[in-house]
C-alpha cells in the first residue's frame, strides 16, 4: 500500500512527525544562536510587566528597560560574587585541609602496605603511572571546560542585549507576527501572547519555590549532621545550583570542609555528599516537576519528558528552557479545537471516568 492510499489523518500525523524531526535538527545545530535568544525571550516576558508599569509612570521606554535589566544583572552579579566568596573561603581553609588530607593519604598508604604488602616505593611508582596516563585526559577536560565557559561568557553578554532589543522593539515584533497570520487568527494570537507572558512569570515563581525547597532541605540535613552555619550553607548551595555542575560542587565544598575540621572524621563530609546528592535527586525528579508544572498547568509526566528532550538537544540550557516552551505549546493547543487531544495529554485537569 503506497503513501497515497493512506487516510488523510495518517498523512497529518506524518507531517507532524516530519515537522518535529526537522525542527529538532534545526534546534540542535542552531543551538549557539537559539539558546541565548530563548533566554532573552524568557527574560523579556518576565520584565515586560515591570517595563509597562514604569512606562505608565511617565518614564520613557528605554529608561524603563535599562532599569529592569539592571536589576537582573545585579542579581546575576550577586550570585557570581557569592561564588567567588565561597572559593576564596575554601582557599583560606586549604592549609588545614591539606594537613588532614596528607594524614588520610598516609593512613591509607599504611593500610595498603599492611593488607596487600605493597611497599611505599611501589605505591609511589603506581601513583606516578596513573597520573601520567590521566594527564592527557585531564588536559582535554580542562580545555573543554574553558571552551564551554568562554562560550557561556559570550552568551551572558548577548542575552541582555537581545532582551533589551526585544523589549524596545516589542510593538514592531508583535505587529510583524500579526501580519504573518490571517486576520481572523489575530485575536487568538493576542490571547496566546498574553497567556504566554503569564506562563513565563509563573515559571519564574515556580523556580523560586524550587530554590526555597532545596535550600530548606539542605539546611535541615546539615543541621541534623551538626554542620556549623547550616542555614547559610544550605541556601547558598540552593542558589548556586543555577550554575550547571560547578554550582552544586562549589556549594558542597564549604560544608564538607567545616564538617571535616569540626569533627575530624571523613564520615561527616561523606554524609554531606550523600545529603546533597539526595536533595539534587529529589529536586530533579520531584520538586522541580511538581512546583513548575503546577505553575504552568502541565502535568509532571510532560514536564519530565520536556526536561529529558531539552537535555538531549540543548544540554542543561534545554532542561531549563524546554519546560516554558512546552507551556507555550500547551497554550496554543488550548486555543485550538483541532488540538484538544494534546491539551488533554499535557494538562493537569482531572479526567472524569
């Protein structure tokens, strides 16, 4: 049976699958352009109500945009300063950590000699071989990290510029969007745009709930372990999770160090690692889907699927951005009677038997 004999409904599904496939390919290979632009749109939608309010107070558009953007930049700078503060604090504690680390290495070396009969000289030779073999991989990893974060620094410059221009030319962009579609569709487009801004705002509120929950769980766990300054360390680590990979590691360094110095036992730092790993697992698989899904009116299954697909296509940025993208798709299908099936599939409303 050829494609021509397929029912019309099947052809529509094939067209949809083709659109998804080619759209995913374009998003993957164009991620260097689309990721900062998507973050800029996200920030623009969040700052739009503030800009409108300021403009209503007889403040010109550019001044309103620059003020709102300055608040966002200052918040980002505060996070960076907090990261630098944690790093410098860790460096100041390094002499004490070094002494304890040498003690642990000495004890471990003695254990190997006693248990397996491997002499200290042979242990040093094996350690030297391992370091020589791993030096090439370490250099590759460092070069990759430098390249990644250099690109991130460029993106951090592009995002505020994109956001400022989107906010400044918003009326022109909306008018161009209206001109793309037929006249009878423009009322629906206006409604979707209004709901999209609300959805993005709810997304930010949901993320605030995530950070509050993660910080509380971190703090309670550190208090149970008896780590000094548990609340400060717990909420600092929660805020630093915004920085992929590095944030959670840096956030764990200080409580690990303080627990080691305070109790002189390796089990307390191991407990901190276990605690942070458990909280991160709960955040990724329970807290984030529930908090953000409730704000965006998307069920947890669809949210987790968006996180996974976003991670495959855009990495960590996709895990953040694809959830609000899904919210926009949900708004579109909600306003289209032909797509009610997808509205039911993505939604959170109860289904009557």
